[in-house]
């Protein structure tokens, strides 16, 4: 039985990046609440054109902010599936893992590659739907 060995340096970098992102998200979420409470009082006293402009900006930013990571995930998963299919093993040799994993070859590897490809395609479809929703929201509040 063959194993794909974990990359400890990659694991350490990934954990540090995840901790940084979680801390950043916590701070941004805390500031978002304060910003939204101030914004609600500002928009309550504004005319309809200003409210429409702010809705267009907020929905546009939300849609793009969700679509970009979905597209990045989809492309990364499809790249993984393609490399796995070319090598006939899962995970591919160059792929870094957090822990030691058993290497799959031939039919089981191709089955995993196909599942990963479907997941990647699904993420890309989600990204396209989010972009379409963003375009509709910007058009709707124009």
C-alpha cells in the first residue's frame, strides 16, 4: 500500500493562514455591525435614489464577493481532477496534503477524479449563478 506523505511546512503555513483569516473575519464582522447600524440611520433619512444606489452597491459587492471564491474553488478542484486523471493516481504527486493519505490508482483514482471534477464544475456553476444574480440586482436597483 502506497502513501502520499504529508508536507508539515504546508500544514503549518495553512494553519497560520486559517487563523489569520478567522481573526480578520471576526474583526470585519464586528466592524460590519457598527457600520450597518450607522448606515441604517443614514439611509432612513435619505431619498429613494440614494437608497437605490446603496442597495445596488451592496448587492453587487455581495454577489461578487461570493462568486470570486466559488470560482477559485471550482478552478482549483478541476485542476486537481485533471492532474489526477493525467497521472492515474489520487492525489497527484505534486499535491500537498495535511496528513498522510493512501494513494489510489487506476479505477478508484479515476472515480475520485471524476467526483472532484463534478464538485469543481458545481462550484463554477454556482459562481456563474452568483454573477447572474449580481447583474440582476444591479439592473433591478438602477
